RNA sequence: GGGCGUUUAGCUCAGUUGGCUAGAGCGCUUCCCUUACAAGGAAGAGGUCACUGGUUCGAGUCCGGUAACGCCCA
């Protein structure tokens, strides 16, 4: 083995071996209980970003551990066809050649996207492999592959037949750049400073006027009414009158409607039914016409008269200019308002009346809330449940049709002869009503999330009752960032319950977003995005994974610090060298893959084994609770601060002594081996490499999860450690060279100190210890005390006696403070009465301990003279 | 406007049934190239846990309020 660890060399070789061995298939544990996770499918044309790395690292920890625990553990991978995103990517490529999708036509364009997918879709899979994620590639799925598309068709038809999908004219959000309708949650609202323009509309009868205010003056071209609140005294007489719409000259009524916000602005609002959701509702109640004045290109329609053909923003200025010229503008004021943007391309969306397909969500909500309410499924952390409930409560119907070419075509056909709508999985040959044969399929495709929402069961073969569906559905855990709870998680629950009558997963593990080091969101445009593969190349995939998991406190965002990744890499080097050390003392390949704990461990061996047992148990408990950062922290500190810093050092002496060597060698082997196994889900590559060096039997990826036995530690090690630390500190504070041997006279009436300490003290602290009781003359010594145990150091020739004084004074002051605190507690009569007995007893013990210590320290100080 | 989150060492963050002499990584100081590792070891400095009021024998931890920052929804 090399003296240092080279991540690149280690990480290039194992994935293929794992795959060839089939260890990522649940079939490696044919008799195991099933445990399953489906991956949140990344966009097929995308690249993995650091958020994916976190998301998948968490899943890999879960699944690798379950696999090692003997479960038939399935982690199902795949990708999402990502309608708009993918279409945009391919369109951009075409644009480089000066082409638009319309130049190709639908069929050739879709072929082009498939070609793109074939070429680039594999990139994601390579990236998943690069980071070592243990997905079962034999079960890989794509939201647009045959089986999943059939599931989509099936679901659409079922929902349609159940009246849960309908087609209707509603106000939708239109993206003029993507040329498609969007759902509510695909619109991002941003606060912007705009101008609120107050416009005067004169009564047609010339008796006065009403003033309305708008941030979008161009929409006035499509006004078909003015509305006021029915309780608004100011407009009591105005209701029923008409006004003449400026510029257009249309006579439109003033109506009273409860939807108008009382006391906002002037109290009168213009009503543009074709371009505002609230106005549309008002128009429905008053039977008002809807006039479209903005088209799908965001240009003014012919209904806009002289403004026809102008872009909406140009028209905004032009309309205002014209209104001003004609004297209709009363006032223009600055105004903060939120403007919707397309979440895919950032273009300002246009609310627009449009004929689209919708999912009626009302009847689906209740059943989807129940499993969370009654605990059949849970969010981790729990607080996300409230967000989920609140969001579900005021969920509006979901616009699912998209005017794109890349996606599942809506399975609806229109009969040219009789206007019948035929919704069917299979393409109908003739009209079901008039038998006409002139049928046109709906041009639109479905929202990507319509297929994603079926992912937990469609990937397993649903609606067929396949063996996989039978065995692995419902899944056990879903791991995702909080930003797609609404897009994805909520809908999977709705559809899962509706179609399979089961909640699609039990534990919904919500993690945070990875942020840039400055705490801001990572984004390409800000230029602070970090590519996980650059990090993997520089520090290793293992280091990246370890760093992410160390930081992954439940549900919290993670600012990415390169220092952490570097520290994680250094940990890798430390582990590497710990194994090198172990291999100096145990034969390569001689450590069994499981078991092999010593029958008769020595004191240091029993100590580390007892710690290993305790830490492994804690680690397991924390992982069961999905507390990754706590779990990893435990193991990391045990490995470094206890095993490497103490046990390995103590072992150096122990293996030199024939009486203890065998047990220590054996212990060393199994402790390091168990560390490798316990760390394997976190840092799979390095542990596999080291396993091959140390164990040489099979793969750690397929090894048994360690269950170190409970070993009783006879004691003595902690006291020895305290003594060593005390000596080291004494040495450091007096600036004594490590080469200066220190004499130690041990006084041990309770027989705590053991013979083997002598060698350890010599090795760990360059101490020559004798066990012959306290010195005849105590003066001129300083001493260590721990309970009845005392150790004296003669100061003569070592340090100036006076120089030891400040040390003692400092120790006295500290102890006095602690004593005062404990006495304060005990001095409170309520404390003794009300605090639990063990807490009180503990406090009494402390007081005794501090008193004893103080007494000795004071004696010492006096002895120094 | 409503909801949620955050505020702990110089920096970035842990701290889940209230018992803490408050931890980690990085940074800093001193010493050490000791035969696993200088990508290391040893020792150390550094915190009135945002502020405020309360509950409690006891609060970083629970409750109320304030402030700053962030996110989501309208």
C-alpha cells in the first residue's frame, strides 16, 4: 500500500466490480425482507448538480446499510423526460443552426429529442456511477418509456371516466416564450416595483366618472365591465350605469360584486375577464363577455384596435401615452406588486383565458391527507406536515395540458363530424357516437409531473400486478429536497392512494438545499455554482459524500464549504493509514469478514471493543431516525479520537508484549474491519479498497452489517488516559522537551493502576513510573489525583518549583468555580426535593470530588512553599 | 398580509424527551518530521448560546414578545 491515499486511483476501479457482482440488485439477499426506494428521477438531458449529490448520498447510505443488514434492498434508478426543460434544450441546439422546431415539424422534432436523449441521457447514469451510488441498473426506468407511458394513458382515462379530469376554458398562466400553459406552481412570483396607473372612465350618460387603477394599462383594451363592492356606499348610485371605455369606445356596465376588495384603491376595479383570474370569476357571475386582447405571442390582438400587433410591454406604454394624451390619466404612482415568471425560462407569464385540460383535485385531497394524519406515512422532520396540510387545503385544479411536442400526448380524440370527444388508451378507429372516421388527436401533451406522480408504482410495472410491484410497493422511504414537496410528493401521495389504495412510501425524508459558501442559492447565472464532479475529481467522491452527510442536519440547508470536503479527504487518508498500521500487525487477508472477536481481550482491547459496541448501537439508532449528520459525527469521532488517537497508540505497546500481543492483534483487525463496514455506506470506494487489503474475502458492499458484541471493559483505561493527558499537559506548560523523561511515583491504595500502565506511560508520555507509594518527603513534588489514585512528579532538576505554582492556582480557581456551582444547586432546598434522585446524587458526588481535589491542590500549593 | 426557518467560538455549523463543566471542522498559539499517517501528533486560547419577559429546583433546549436575516404562500 502507498503511504498516502489517492482517491482517483481507488475510485476508478470498484464500480464495475460491484455491478458485475450484481450486489446492487436486491436478489443478492434472496431471503431478505424487501426494502425499497425509488430515486427522484433527474431530468434526462440535465447534469447532476450538487443537490443531486446530497440527495443520492442520503439514499445510498440508507440502501447500502439495509443491504448489508440483509434486506432485499432495491434502489430503483431512472430519469424524467422533463417536458419543457428538455424541449428547451433541444430547441436551443436547433437555434444554433438557425432552425426552430417548426422548421422540422412535430414528428422530426420528437425524433430529434429522442436522439438527443440517446446521446446525452447516459451522461447522468455515468455521473451516478462516478459518485458510487448503488442503484439497481437492471430496473432503470424513464418516465417516457413504454411501460410508464401506458400507465400514464391508463391513469388519464380512468380519471377522465371518474370525472376527475375535464376540459374547460379557464384562466391559465401562459408562457409566451415556451408557448405553453403552465400550472400554478410552475410560476414564480417576484416582488417588483411597477407603476399603478389610475384611469378615469366616464359614465356614458355624462353624469360623472369612476376611476380605476391598474398595473397593466394595456389590459384595459379588453375590459368588459367595472366592478365595485356591493356594500360600497360611494358607488351605490353607480351600479347599473355604464361607462364608455376610453380609446375603444365600448360601453360597459358597472356591476356590484363581492369579489372586489373593499377599501382597496379607489374601490372600483376594471374587469378584464380574459386576462385575470379574479376578473374571470366576476365575469362568470355577471355573464360578461371575455375579450382576448393579448395573443399567445404576447402581442395585442385585433380586438385591441389601433394597438394591434404591438408587444404587450410596448402596448403598455403606448396605451398609457394615449390615455394621457386624451386626458384620462388621473395619477401614476409607484407600486410594489408581484409578477409571475415562468419557472423554466424566467419570462413574465401572461394570465390568459384558454381551453385546457385540468385535474379536479378536490376529491383527491382528503384521502391524500389521511395517511399523514394517522401516521401511516410521515414527514421527517415533522414540521413539513403542516406545510403539506396547508398547501393541500387550498389546492386549485391542476392544468395538465402543455402546448409542447415533447411529452405524453393527451389520449383524447375529437370527431370532426359530431364534435364528440373520445378519451381512450388505444387510438379509436371510429367515432363512438356517429361512427365517423375523421378523428383528430389532441395536439397537446401532459405536464411532466403527470407522469412523475406515478413514479413509485409505474416503475414497478403498474397497472400490471408484477412481482416487483407485489414485493417492493409501497416503498419504504422517499428522499427529496423540500422544494418539490408540492410538485411531486403531494401528487404521488394523491395518485398512489387513488390508484393503489396505499400510500406510496412510509418515510418522507426531507433534506435541505445545498447553498453556495456565501449562503446564497447556487445558480449558474450568479456564477457561484459548484460542480460536484470537479469536487469529486479534486477530493474524491467519498470525500464529497462524507462532507455532505456530515452537514446534513434534518431539513436544513447546507452551505457548501470546500474546507469540509478537504477535511473529509484528510479523514480518508487517516483511515487509509490506520489500515496500513493494522496490516503491520495482522496478516493481510487474515481478518474474517464477520465475527472473529477475541475470546479473551486484554484491558485496552476490552475497552475499545466496549466503545465499538456502544458507538455502533448509537450509530444504528441515529441512522434509523435519518439523523445523518449526528450519526456520521459519532462514528467519525469514534474512529479518529478514540480508535486512532488512543487505541492504535496503546496497541503499539501491547503488541510488543507477548502476553497481550495476540488479543490486541485480533482486536485491532476486527475493530478496523468493523469501522470499514460501518463507514461503507458513507464512503463506499475507500472502504471497499481497504477491505480488499485487510479482509480480502468478498466485498464489503455485500458484507454483513457489524454487530459488535457487548464487551465489559474492566476499567483502568480511562484513568490511564487521564494520567497521560495530565503528564503531557504538565510537559507542555513547562515547555519540557518530549525527550526529557519524567519520573512518576504512583500511590495507588485502591489498586487502580495496573502493571501494564508502566509500558504505556513510557511509550505515550515518556514517563518512568514506579508503584512504590508516595515519596517519603512530599514537598518538592507536584501531583496528579484521580479519586484515590495519586501520582507524584519530583520537580527537582526538572522545573523551578515556583513555576508550578501558577498552574496549581489556576486549577484551584477552576475547581472552586465548579464547586460553587454545584453547591449552589444543592443549597437550593427545592433542588433536592424536586430534581430526580440520580441528578441530585450526581451533584453530591461532584461536590465531594471537587472538595477532595481542592484539598489536595491546596496541600500541594502549601508544599511547594 | 399569512406561514415557516435561522440567529451558539474568528469563520461555517452540530446540539430531539430541559440536568452542559456547550461540541465539531476550518482558522489561531506553542511544541514535535516519534518506525500508520506532517493530508500527521501533543498541548492550548477562544462562547453572558440575538435581545427580552416568563415557566421550572434547573433553560442553548419549553412558552410569550422584540429585532435582524432567509424561504414559502397569497
